[in-house]
């Protein structure tokens, strides 16, 4: 039966597109576990939408579970693969089909690596604003499936806001082509929303039309010291209002995290360790000189008004690199941990200060926890926690989960702002979503994939 | 049977919430047909989500078709009601539950009128950016159901981008509460997307959390004259790039439309009738003086570069009102028509010039067509056409539909950029969406509303 299915896949797709045996074992299921050989029945490497459709038709007919592999950078076990599963890996679908500088769109296959999209956009003086640490490996299909966020969501939105069109293949091989490069389309249901953020459980994305923006010509940044969380909010509102559209990032780093980021790695601290909160602001504009003057004037005003206590603006390109390396190089934190455990929670902006303070206090009193590091996209209501703990035990992991997740429900928060649910957070989904919501999600899954072959056991 | 159901509704909801007989006939189904009494079995006026849920439970048990009424400003027959249907009208659910200046959110019941949302936001120096002509009547539930667009989509997005949370009631009365006021939530499927833009066919929206932005403190505008459509695109890119985030509107008006708008109504023309295209630009910023200087400097540069031929900036608040009245008061066009027929199409920005030229040429040669007026949200790829024709005949209407709609499919356009499908455009949906897409939409409808009682016969 299995042999027959593999034969059928080979004969319909071509032998080179269906890997088995040793060729499968030379692969892996996540960039962090490259040393562990992939266990899967086969790996299919489609070159086109037609290939994906054919592969799914055959798998569907055989009720064969399928796992979708992109750049394998997912943080929630979204690409974990079992021995009896077949992998569909999109890496050969890596073609940028069109860049249209007038429509300001790019049409890509789903296996294109995010960084290549950035470079192609830049070649036309355009910007695809979505960016995050794993941009050199992450494929756009996975980025869309995960509805990725990143550092400039405040200005440009999450992935969902940056995708104009999608082509996807349903579990039974049906191709849904909603690939228009128009900005507004109210011709009945917006089907692309089904595929964005559903982590490959409702269909496999094969192509997309991305929204680009005119590339900025200036960039300014500053670190700011504040002692009081309510002042952080005031400062956000003040900067957002005053900058009228050019504020592109507003990252918050708690004192202990800032200290670790600027001592454990190669970076020096731009500001002394005198403050409870460090804010890294960024503007993207068109004139470096006037934008820099404006930033400095605003920081001076904020100091005069006692909204902030100290500030240091980046004065050069190398300052910009220095400032951002501190924030972006989260590996410095992870590397300092005995064992690290990561979180990615979302909650209403006014509640972040108390939530973080209480969570840190509880965790750091807990047996087995060394430290709790907090930082994140505060203007998006999204903070990350990295817990330094003593071991990998399930008991400790779950005790920490409990402390981090349990207050969120009452606060109207979410257990995942941007990383998704995958396998790792399934047990906690009920803290973010009501039974009625989860029941409706199950009906959606059943409607889209009645046999349940797509990314089985993930998300729901 | 009917009497039993009405009795049940009355006993469960209270008599004052269930209108029948004369009370029904005193109502209407659209603000343009106030003289035509509403024909419906009953009108339910829920005061709460629980009321909507109870009403739908009862209707569902009786397989009773339901039509949702909001502000009745829909342009595609979305609130058309038949004698055997029951209306659920949201007007009593008009409470603004919370405005949170720190989260920059507003939580509202779905019957709140858009203009009240604007005013409440303003009272906290915030802005709900979505706006259009019918804001004094349109209710937010309908606005969201229609995924409305309007004049500032270029900067702030369509409704879909401005809704953080939704509570909706399914056909069987199940309440789906996804009402969080967080900006990022990747905890499984984003259910609110089901209800946004599905025109009330998948559930009745009862409450929403809206995203607000800091209110701008400056506003500038100008009319610009251009003869060549490719220069219109160049000018859009130039302004967008140079203004780095403050460009808020870029409206295009064709010569003939501009002439009519500035002769048939009360408004004088800000520029002479010398150009093929008139662009109305707007910026929203923080400093009136510097923003005005910047606008003028950019316009001068664009003239020097021969990108544009002429420009006149608004110099005062009354200029701003004058400039925008010309564009917004579309009734001037409609009133000049013998019979008017309206369109709202979407297509890739580079194709708009030729599409409009060819469509106008074909229509104006057609028997029964007097004039064709074109204008719209060019930066969103969305143009409106108003056809001045001689009669109401179906034959003429359909012949005009054919000319306007038939080129869109090959261009990757849409028959509806922002007004939706409703009843009026159902016959043409296949020109915007593939058979596979429509089949999937039908499965969605079936999954959400198996008995098909919600807004029956609309959209699909």
C-alpha cells in the first residue's frame, strides 16, 4: 500500500521530486535539530503548484498524513514530523515571479526565502517591511502560514496586512487561486484569510502577492531610560503623535534584560544601568538630517516634561547597528541560560507593566528558575519572556507555563502574539480561546480537510 | 406556526423587542426607499448579545430566514427584505462600552453609528480613521460586515485592518466572542476574519473592538493637474516616498467628472479645465506650518520635474472644506443624471488609465448612455463609475454591466472594491472569483449556517 502510493507519487511527479530512505534521513525537521535525521515516509519536493496539487490528491486518496516544511524556523513545533508522515517541502518553489514597482507588489512562490524578498524589493527602491531574526532561512509560505510579526509591526502591520493575494492547495488537491494584486476586493468572502496564520492546517500556500512600500531614505534610533511603566505608555503616545506616521519601532527592554544583553555579549550599553525600562525607538523617514533633528528635539522635550529620564540617539550608521544588535541578538540571552524556555505573549498595553512585574516576581521565587528576562514589541502589546532554568524536566516546564499563561485569560491576553500554537502550545489554547471558538475552529478544519491529513495534530 | 414562533420570540425577548403589523410597515429596508413600507414577518430589536442569541436560536429552530438591518446605507441590496423574512435590527445596541486611550481601542455594540464613534474618539484626541459619506447613518456592525473602505484607506487600511476583536452570533445562536483588545493574536485561527466582509451571511456581529490612532493635528491638501496617467502613478510614488507616512489620501478625478463636480453643484473649480486628470492629495501630520511648507515644496519640485502641470494648495480651513466637498459630494453627479448607475471596481494601479479610457469610450458610444463619470481612490486601485443613462430598463443596465465588468477578469480586477456583492452583483461574482473559490465559499456558508437562514440569497 505504502509502496504503491510512493510509486504513484514517483510516476506522477517524477522520481527526482520524491525522496525516500537515505535521502530522507539526510534532512531534518528544524534548523535547531540538524543533527537529528528526519524520520518520514518520504519527502516530496514540488516545483510547481500543479506538483503540490498532484501530491495532495494522491496523499488524500490514500488518507496519508502530510507535514509541510518551509524554512524550518518555526518556534512551536510546527514542522515536527513523525515516521509515518510524508513531508511536502517547498524549497524548490523559490521563484520570484514578478516585482511591479507601480502596483508596489511582488508575486512569489512560497519557497522564496524572506531575505531574498527584501533584496529584490530594495533593487526597486521598495521595502517589504516584515522582518525578524530568521529572515535568512524562513520561507515566505511559512511566514504567511504563521502570520509572522517582527520588529516593525507597529508601523506596517503583521503578515496578514502585507499579503494581497494567495494561491493555496486544499487537502484534496483543489487549487484555490486568490492571487490578485489588488489592494481592495470585497467580492464575497476573503478566502486568503483562511490560510494566513492557520499554520498549514487548512491548506498549503503555493504562491502569494506581497504588498511593498516605498523604501525609506532615513533611519534614526535612540535608547531611552524610564523608571515608571505608565511613563512608557505616555512616551509611546507622545512619540507616535509627534512623529505622525514615521515611528517604526518601539521596543521595550526591562532592566535585567538590558543588563544581560549589554554584558554577556559583545555590545556595550548605550545608557547606564540606572533605569527600570529601556526603550529603543526607531523612525523611518526621508531626510536623515531633519529627521535626526526632530528626534533629538522630541527627546529633549520628553526629558523636560519628565516623561523620560535619559536618552541617547544613534549618531551614525555604526551606532544604529550597535543599538539594534543589542535588541536583535537574543541568542546572547539564551546562551547565558542553563536551560532556556521562551514565551511570546500578548496583552493590552496598559496591563503589561504589572503583568511582567508579577510574573517575574513569581518565577524568580520558584525552585528551578534562575532568572526571567523580559523584552518585546511593547507598542504591539507583545512581550517575550526568556526563562533561565535549571533543567529540561516536564514538571518545571509546565510549572513555568502555568505562571506565564494563567493570568492572561482574565486580562484578555493571548498565549501567542506571533509564534503560533503548533504542537507546543496546544494544551494552553483554551486559555486564549473560548470553547465556542475552539469548536468553530474544529468545524473549519473539518470543512477544509475532512480527513485531517494536513499537519495532523498541530494547532487544534 | 408563524404565530407560535412570534409568541415565542415575544415571551423570550419581551414584547417591546418584537414588532409586527403596522409597526413593521412604518419601517423601511433602505434609506433611499423610506417611502416604501417594510414588508417582513416581524422586526426584532435586540438590546444585547443575549437577545440576538435568543432570537437566532428561535429562528433557527423554526428554519426562519433572517435579514440583518443596520444603518440601511448598503449600496448593493444587502438589506433587501422579503415578506416571509424576519428582520433583526441592531439600532438599540448603540452603546459605546469603553474607550481606552492607552490601548487606543474602543469597544462598541454593533448598532453604534459611525459618526458617534468618530466623535467619541476625538474627545480623547484619537481618530477612528474609517470614514465615508454615509457616516451619519451607517452602523459599525454593517460597516464591518461590509468591510467598508472610504477615503483614507491608503494610510490606515480598510475596516479589516481597523478591527481588533469581534463578538458575533452564529445562525444557531452560538455566541463567538473574539473580543480582545490586543493587536497581535496568533492563538490558532483568526475567527473574526470570517465575519468581516461576509455581509452578514456567516453570523451577526454584536460587538467589536476598534483600533484607534493618535489624532493628527495638521491637515493639508492640494488639487493637481496632470495630462498623462503614467505621470499620475509617478506623482503618487513621488508623494508617498517624500511624505514618508503622512500621505493620507490620493484621489483621482477624470476631467469630465471634475468639470461636472465644479459646475453642476455649488463648488467652483480650484484649477482650470485644462487637464485630463485632477488629483486631490491630503496629508495628515502634526504641524500645520511645516507640513504646508513641505507640501508646497513638493508640488514645486513636481512641477519643475514636469511630473505635474499645475497645482493649487488649500490655504485655509475653508479651502480644505471647499476642496473636499467637490470630491465627497457625489450627489452632484447623480443628480445631473437622467438615470444613474454606479460601479465600484478594483484593478491593478498601472491598468487603471487604459481601463477607464476604453470603458468610457465604449459606454459613451452605446445607445442609451449619456455620460460616464469616473473618479476614485486611485492609490488603492479602486475607481468609481457613475453612468448617466436614459432609462431603468434591465436590458440597458445589463449591457452597461457587461462593458464595465467583462475586462476585469483578465486584468486581475474585482467587480467590487468596497461596496460588496449583496444581491445586485451576485450574477457577476464569477467574473471576480474562480469556480473553486466560489465552491469553497459555499462550503463555508454551509458550515457556518447549515440551514441557510442568514441573509438568504445574498452574496452567494
